[in-house]
């Protein structure tokens, strides 16, 4: 059958991410396409990452004339997991246009799993609940055989006389090495490479080594894999890296696992294989501090090419960390940060403010942790309640006017916390400001201990960062004044 794939993340509809210019291909979508193509179906992709809006699907629907339209969101990307309202509206519009052209429509993703009735009411014939590859193959096979009754296919939500019918649960795929390689050849990589090289001077691609997370942080939604954790073999990962290197001249990989390198023996084998294959690349990953502290893990990650580790620090207060059910200690955050930095790894913190019960003392402890450790980067949000989480259950009665953020930098507090929403937006700006100021001052101190004329551009940037000066003003500072600083 002729199947047109799309997904509902539009970079242009998310102001913060459009300005950042760090686009990644929809990896989960490419996995699903490869699975259908392996079954002999004619697949194509309407990639929405750089599209101006949902109306652009019209051209693909006209040129491809598909029998089936699939909105398959990238469940490996945190931006998609956030279920932003702008992207939900865009998905609804694409579904409407596909139905007008007589397509059958299947939807798969975090938001569709959480809000299945919304998608069914908007015209979707089936919503895949959770992991999508197996269910999608079965649905398309049924329609190809002329069978319109999908009630026997596991892992679906269907409409039955206006009511949502949920079929039997589908087990997740355990042998992920048995999945075909993502259909990278089906996507135009040129705009991704151009965006990265223009903004950052090198090209970063995404890859995933595992699915799911076995931990139970109270705010973390798991609509796709629940608490299961399955992992590709290190051999498969290195084979995929070699494939990407042959076809795309990347310099960096974002491993978009919820947790990369969870098992020490896996990490050691991966590092050995990367070295043996002489693969020269850097990578970014997300990590738990307790896994990083296991014997030899930090050294193996650095040996494999780890450049930046994003750590879910969340808070510098043990009371809040415990309330979130993180299962780690603030002491471990300090220890893991210093250990990674000792191996030359950049450390970045995810931070949350506004969690239930957070006091001013807790906020001060978080700020103190940031200034003590001075990570290379910080990402700040307020706690965001997603369906299916214990945190959501605690505040759901308060979610009346707004249940989803509009964009990834929305920062609206959608429930009652210790302070008013405006406080947390000011706090967000304040923490970034004092962090950048200290970072700039440290850079100035380091640069002035070296022959400063050789580092003039770095010194200019550090001055602008520390004192929040426009670069044009820094350029006007006379050289002798720089020498006196």
C-alpha cells in the first residue's frame, strides 16, 4: 500500500527551538517507515521540521496520493514528549486534510496515547497506544487485505459508536536489534546539515541505543514504554554509527536515550568497539548521577567520545529530590559532576523550580549547587504535569484553563505552587543571569592569566557575558583598559 508518513513537530512553531537551530530528524518515524518498507509497502515522508505549518502537507498528499496517512511522532525526542498545544493543533489540521482526500489515518505518539479521544474525534481511524512499529505493521496489513475490523489488533484505541475502545495491550519489542535500520535514506538531510553547519560549524545527528527507563521520577511521563528498558547491542550501535559515517559526514551524535549507558558492561564494550573501529566523533547524552558513579563508567564514556552529559539534577534540595522520587542524593550530583569534569566532560544540568512543597530555602539550595559546581550549561523549567504521572494526579484538579504548554519555553505554572507564576519566570531569568555572570567572570580571570592578546576574541565574549554588555560596546573598550581589568 502507498503510505505517507509525517509527524507533528514544526520547528518554526516553537520560537525557542527555531532560534536555537539544533534540528534533528524524527528518528522514531524513520524506524516505523523502515518496518513498513520491509513488509513491501511504498512509504514516503512529509518532514515537518522545517515546514512553515500544517498546510504544507497538502502538496505531499497531492503528489503521493497515499491510501494511508500516518502521523508518527518522534517518541525519542523530549520536545515531542512535552505534548505542546501548537503541535497538537498542527496534527489535527494534517489529519483533517488527509481525511478530505480519502486517506485512512493512523496516529502514534505520546500526546495521542495520552489524549486518544481527541485524535479519534478529529478523524483518526486508529491511535496506536505506546510503542508503534508492531501495531502499525498489523494495521496496514489488515487494510491491505481488505479487513476494516481492527478490533483484534493489540495496542490500539478505536472509536466504537462514539466511545473509545481500547484493544488488548501489546508487549513491547524485546529484540530491538531485530528492527531494521531507520530509513535515513527517506529524508532530505541537506537542510539539517546546513542548519547545523551555519549555526554551530559542525553537524550533529541523533541516534538511540535504548528504549524506556526503569526509574520512577514522579513527574516523568512514560506513555510509550512505561518502566521497561530494552537496549540495542553495542555491536548494533557501532554498525549504525559506521553506516551514518559512510553516508553523512557528521562530527557529533546526540544519543537521545532517556538514560544512555545504564549498564557498565554495555558502556565498556561500546567504548572498546568505538576505539577498535577508529570512529572519531563526540557525543551528548542524558545520564543519572548514580549510574555515572559506577566503577569505570565515567572513564569509559569519555573514552567513547562523550563531550557533554546532561544530568537530571532538578534541585539542590534533598527534600525536593526525594519528593520527586529521583532515587539519588544531592551529594551524588556533586560527586558525579566533579568526576565527569575530571575526565574532560562538559556537564549540563536540567533544573526544575516550582515542584509541590518547594520553599525559598529549597530554591536557595538549588542556586547554591549551581554556583558551587558551575556546570557548563543549565536548562531551567518549572515542573510540568503530564498525564500518567503521580505528579499529574496530585494537581489534575487545578488544570482547568490550560493543560499543555504552547511552546517549549512557555514556563507557565499550571497549578498552585508556593509562589505565583510570575515569580518563577523572574526566577528563571535571575538564575540564568547570575550563572552567566559568574561564568563570564571566571573566563575573564582565566584569560587574563594567559597572554591576553592571543585570546582577545574570547576575552571580548567573556566581558559581554559577565556584564551583559552588547558586543558593540565591548568592541569600543580601548585596549589599555582591557589590560587593567
